[in-house]
């Protein structure tokens, strides 16, 4: 007597998996991207930022006070850039989830066996992909008020070298 096969339902569908070769390729590509990002930050950005912080009170950037540029860059610029990066990665996936009505989106491969979710669960997951972007943008708005406040605080007189005076 043959055993009956299990009924196929929408809740038992699984998203396609990456092959082992694709997984290795993903790890190598993302590892190289992160390595380049860390090298860029450590070797160029942080030293240049430290150097700018030391001379910010004595400089102007496109007619703006150097300290104001510093505060707005830290409190507004970094959150906005973070929102753009996170939105470029997670926002696209969130959009596809909402468009397709399922998570993971149609045709997207996954690293481990993942059940396809549809209905309200997929919509919730789609909207949750936008949450980090909203949080970063909220942080940028809050940071704008903080930067305005800090850049308007009175500062002690700074002795600036002739090469850095605005």
C-alpha cells in the first residue's frame, strides 16, 4: 500500500536556495567590499576627519563656518548617507516584497531554507525593511536641530595659522 504524499499548500513553499558556489562567491564579494570600506575609513577618512577637526574653527567651506559644517556633517550628513546606503539595500527588497505580495520576493534566492510568507506577514516584513531608513532620517532631522544649536554656541577665540583663516 502506497503512502499518500503530503498536500502541497502555500505555507509549505520554500524560496530557492543559493548553491554552494554562489554562497562562496557572495562571501568573497561582500568580504572584499567590507575590507575596502574599512581600509578607506582607517587609511583616509578618519585621518582626514581628525585633521579637519583641528582646523575647523579657522576654516570656511563654500562660505559656511567650518564648525557648522563639522556639526551638520556629523549630525545630519552621516545619518542621511546611512539612510541612503541602508535604503539602497533593504529598501529595494522591501519594495519587491510589497510589489510581489510575498517574502522573500519572487526569484530571490536565500541562504537557508525559508518558507515563503504571503498576506499580512509579507506586507509587515516589507514595511519593516523601510524602518531603518525612517529611523536614520528621523535621526538626521533631530541632528539638524542639535547641529544648529551647537554651531551657534559661543566659542573662545582661536589662534589660527595664516594658512587656515577663512
